[in-house]
């Protein structure tokens, strides 16, 4: 059976050289659905709890997160052991609550998660009489699709990728674009003025920030010479023990700048603070999801966290070595395939989660931008900056000028890549940084400490 | 038709059965919750609850009203830039080939001209105030 190299390798590992159909089917389930079911969906579901935990820690309060599972255990014992005397039930409950995991559950507030889930499902599924029926109903599922579909092309390991196509980067950008349609459908279909304004703002914002995102991805595609995410990861492989030296982020200051642009624009694509004008609760109630309740609202919330994780995974894949370990990657790739796959999946999850944490951190640190500031930041700052960085990447490549065969990485053969001597590499960093520093010094001499626009924005000039 | 095949399948079958049971139990519980809420939804009088939410006031007029035309500027600019990206992306992966063939400078100039024309258009829109949402768009 030919289900792609990853599935076939796993099927052979499970059931010998001639795997039966069930081994192939199982392998397909693990490779295609494993990362989604075991990593992405749990993080999307846990997103709210992670957010509350971070918020509570930053504001030095407990937050609603100290609920354990004791009540749930008591309830389950009552339901399942109804035939036992009450005293025995109590003793059983106490026994179960002393189990080692329960203290941890109390510390983590896992009970809150269960309660939230039951609450969300039990809530009334309200569809306003004024709403455009099927548009309103379809929107949350489409938002979820837009957040989950791109994960099919993101490699979680050498074999752990569901969709291995030469245009994976294009696919990720295109599938992520579904979210815009979902936002517009939610805003329009609700039949509510707040929702319509929120939806329009959301669409304008997401669509605008798609340009810097596209330019940032284009920079990496140009540098690595491929749109295949698996090859982009492979081209960041460095045989040195400090393997992070091969990551795109450290190759050129222009690529580092593009990574920062991608992060800021990705934050805006998820409509997170400081870019959450679409849901500005102080003026639009809740924006496009004002009329949503229960499970439909929950799907929007889950899609938001899945999308944040997606942005983290894309930045990690394009700029931070993908699923590679920062240290000792040559040793890891030499391990048995299943062990390497586990470590690789863990590495990508850690990188993406770290970026997700930064996004949550920013939300509880920065104030919200005004809607005209959001638009100006995109079109007047990020798009020209991304264009300049793209030109910088192209100029660096022109100046380096020579292409050499790279090194093979696991099952991915050696690919041609840009050849930079150590001196050229150092120059590629020093020259742009020196020019930028010079420009900043000149600008300060002309305009004073702050540019007049910045001074007006921050109110320092008054 | 060996016993080994059957027992091998049986071992996995038991895992599958447990998984299916778990799905059935959780799914069944959730289905019951949904069913109860559905029935409760039907029992109560829906007229008041199904009105559009406008902070407790009676909704005024239709929700599908006209909105500011500056969204149009953004939409058109986005369309142009997105087509630019769609045309730019397919040639980028070939850049290393051209570089190896010694045609790097020529291709760089050609693509720069293409992107540069669109950059001029962006500067024009910005100069006309198309991205200044804190003011009205000027005519001149």
C-alpha cells in the first residue's frame, strides 16, 4: 500500500515488511491524525485555561483555577456505585481523592476545564430570529476548519506530516485564509449591528495583515529555494552540535526581521490584543461573536487558540528550525525513527507553545490599538518594512552569489543551498545592522529623540 | 486463517473496543445534555430571547446598514497586493537555479521592477490618505 513514506515506514515497523491492511490503516491514523489529536486539539481546548493561568500569575491572584476533580470523582462514584452503602461510597471517594494525580489536578485547576466543557455544552444554542440561518450556523465550523486545515502540511517530524506537497507553504497560507470567510459570515449572518461592524473590522484587519505574512513567507521561500516545508526544515539543518546556528533566524538580519514581522502580523491575524479591535468589548460588545453562545461560541474560542498555535508552528518551521532540536540534532537524527519522531514532535510543540506563551503575555501587558492605528501599522509600517527586508534577502543572496550542495538530513536528500563563507556570513550581519544604526542616528539628529509621528502616538510631545 | 492473525487482531480489537466504549459513553452523555437543552429551548417562550442583542434596548432598524467606504480602499489595495504575491511566489523557489546559472542580477532587476511598480502604487494610496482611518480621504 502506498500511503506516503511516513505511513508506510510506520506500518512496516508495526507489522513487518509486508504489512496487513489494518497496520496500514492504523499507521495512517497515527501519522495523519496523531499530531492533530494529541497536540493541536488539546492545546486549543486548554487555551482558555493557559490564558487564565498566565493572566492570574501576572496579576498576582489565584484566578478561577484552583478547582480540583474531587467533586467529579464523588459524582461518578455516586452514579456508578449506587448499589453500595453511602459510607462505603464516601470511603471510596476519599481513597480515590488521595491518589497521587489528584493533588496535581487541584494545583492545575483541571476541574475548571471539565466544568467549562460541561457548561459550554449545556448552554442554550441561541440563533437570533433576525439571523441569516445557515450562514450563522456554518461560520464557527468554517473558523475551526481555517485553524486546523493548515496543520495538515506542517511537519511534526521526518515522517509525521499528513500532506507532503511541493507547495506546502502556499497551501498553509491559502487554507488559513478560510478564517476570513468565517469571520465575515459570522459578522454578516448574526443580523446584529455590533456583529456587522466587528465582522467588517475583522475582515479588513485580517486581509490587510495577510500581505506582511505573505511577504515574510516569501523571504524564506526565496532563501531556501523551496516551498516544501519539509525541505525548508531540512535546509536549516546544521551538522554542528550547536545546531541552532543553521536556523534561518540566524542566517541574516533580514530574515530575523521577517520573523518578527511574521509574529506581529500573525498576532493580528488571530485578532489578539493589541490588535483586537474586532472584538473591542468596550465599544462593540464582543464584535462578530456577540450573538454566539454555547458550543458555537466555544468553537470560535478554540479556533482562536488553534490559530495562535498555528502561527507559532509556522514561525518555528520557517525560522526556528522546525522540529529540529537546538542542540545535538545530528545525534537525534541518528536515533531509531520512532524515538526521533517523538523528540521532534516534542521540539516543535515546545517552540510553538513558547511563542503562544509570548502572545498570551503580550495580551496581558499591552493596551489595545485604535482601529486607525491597526491599519496604519500594517500598511505604513509592516508592508514597506517587509518589502525592504525581502529586497535585503535578495541582495544578500546576490552578493553571496554562489550555490553549493547542502548536507543530507535524515530521509531528505541533499539540496542545493546558498553558500556563505564565514566572512560573508559575518558581513551579512554586520553591514545591514551598521546601516540601520547609522540611519537611526541620523533620524534622531534630525527629529530629536522620537519621530514626530511616534511622539504624537505616545503623547510624549504634549 | 491462522490463530495468530485472529489473536493479533484480537489484541488490537480489545483496544479498539475500549476506545469505542469511551467514545460512546462520553458522546452519549454529551448527546443527553444537548437533547435536554434542546427540549428546554422549545418549552420556553422564544420571542423575547430571539431578539437581536442591543444592550437590552429594543433593536432599531435593520442590522444590514451602510458602512464607511474606506473599507473599499483596503479591499482594492489588498486585492492588488495579493495578486502581486500570487505572481511572485512561484518564481521565488527558482531563484537559486538562476543564481547558479549566473543570471541572478538580471532576474533581480526584473522582479524589482515588477514589485517596485506596485510599491509606487502603495505610496500613492498612502499619500492620498487611504490608510489614514483617523481622517477623511482627500480628493487631491
